């Protein structure tokens, strides 16, 4: 079996302003462990980062933060520091 047969080729996007709850639901729906984060700049979607299952667990769930308030961009900003 080739790697391309086992891997998931579709890239799933999430907006920087989406909540982490929305991101988690997308991961579950598409059965992926990460999402490409994009934001709109002058009408163009620009990739600004990646959010992973681990990010959600370690940064949001473990410290018991509100997943309906924290945005994907908040996680991206944590990694930039």
C-alpha cells in the first residue's frame, strides 16, 4: 500500500476568528487531527497557522478554558510568543 492510499489528502480550513469548539467539531466531522488556519486579507484567504488536536487538549481542555469563547487565533497567538 502506498502512503498516498493511507493518508488523508483533503485539507480542512478554519477561520482565525472561529471558536475552538467549532474547530473541534470540524476535526471530528472530517476525521482529521489538524486544521489549516486562514484569515482574509484584501479578499484573499491567507494561511496563518495550524491548530492540532493536541493544541485543543493541552491549551484549552486541560486548563478548563471556555471552548465557546476562545478562538483559533488565540491558540495561534500563543504559539507566536
